C-alpha cells in the first residue's frame, strides 16, 4: 500500500507556500497538488530525524518539502531502504548519549589536569624573553596602582639585601639577572615573583622576618617560581580556560581573565610550590644555609598569625604539613635540582 504524506512545498526562489502530497513508487518520489513533479529518490537529500521539527526533503534545484507527519514519513523512508547515519542513531539512543557525555567529561577533566599544564609549560618555556618582560611590567604597573606604595626601607637596607642576594645567586643558573623590587604594601607581608625576572618584596615581610638567612630562603623559593615560569604557565592555563568557556557558553559578561586575575588570586598548584621549594633548598644547600630556614619561615609566620587574619604570603603560598616535613627532611637528600632550567640549559 502506497503511503501518501501531506507536505508543504517551497520552490527555493520565493517564499510562496504550496500545499502538496508526497508519495514514493518504484523508487520515484512524486509530488502532486499545487505543484507536480517527479524525481528519483536517490537525488533527494533528507534532513536528520528530530523529535518535533519538520523533516525537510531537498531537491537538486534548491526546492524543498517540509513534512510534519513523522510516523508516515519514517514509514516511507523505511520502505525505500533509507537508514539514518550512525551519528543520528546514536543521538536517539539514551545509553549512547549518556556514554558520550561521560566520555566528554572524562576527557575534559584529563585535559585540564594533565594536557593543559603540559601545554602551558611547553609554551612558557619557549616564549621570547620580551613577552614575559612585558607581562611582568604590566603586572607591576597594575599592582603599583592598586596595592603598593613606594618602599619606606632605607636605601642602605635595600642595598644590603640586594648585595646578600647577589652573593646567594650568582648568574651561573641562568642567562639574565634577577631584580629585587621593594614596595610597601597595604596588604601586609608578602613576596612574589613576576615573569619579568623581578621578585617583589614588601617592607612588611622584611621587618617581620628580620633574619637574613630566612629572607634568603624566601627569595630562593620565589626564584624557583621564576626559573620554572610558574606565573606565565598559570596565566596561559587560566586564559585558555576562559577562552574555552567563552567559546562554549558565549560572552559570560566579559569573563575576567588575564594578568590582573592571576595577580588577585596568586595561588600556585602543589606541584609548583614543590618545585619552588626544591629550588630554594638547592640554593640554600649550595650556599651553606641550613635548609630548615625555609620551614622556619613558614612556621614562624603561621605561629605569629595564628588566630588572626592570615599573612598574605601564606595565603598566596598555601602550606601543608606534608610540605613542611619534606622541607625539614631535605638535608638528607642530595644537593641536585631536578628542575627544567639548569646551568648551561
């Protein structure tokens, strides 16, 4: 029995609607009504199956039919031997949809945890020095406007710290010098590294520690962040995520991304902190300073601010007891450093 389907026909050149009927006989699609035409089924293109939208049959000349009687249309298609593509069939299988969604989530999680950090590291390690210099200078300008004031330490005190630091870190580990930048901070005691090879040290942290060896331990840790490009790597990762979210969900009110975002929440991953600790311990050992000085700094800060607002340096360098114990036990390890940037590299 031949199935006849009510349909709407458009010639593809005007918006005029034609009411027609469609049926298929011996491999020939026949259109009758306001318009009459016949064509081989093989020459027609059929839209994907959907739950509610009309199915569209397109002719080679651009004309097309719209059919809303899905049951009869599917019966006609089945009679001609037409089958949906594997993608369409999977879309209408809830098990396949659930499996695909689970796989997508797993891939996104694995990509975020492993692929994105690796890509960020490769990019950061190969960026021209001028790019990181521009990023760091922009970051410092932002902080000078929002957070910092000129340092109130005497020039003699600043020079003493620079001199001690230059003795601690001769230029045998990398090709460019490191600049110490002194600022007074509204946020209190802090120190952090910028990709422009600058270590920002606040007056408040200098006064709080009041100990050259502990101060050098902090600077060694921040030096590790510079050598491993942690700031740049984090900036790349956060920017990539922001771009991905914008691509998937639209503007999202101009997602806050870029240097200011990283600065306002400068928390490195555990791996990054471990790398920086390792480099600091390497520096301390090779300069005759007890490695426990680094743990002493963190312990001292924790003890002094216990029960009150956390010191900014600790909030931006989150601690764990495991990490402190690794630092304390480091004097039993070798003096080598397993980082990516070494002398001659």
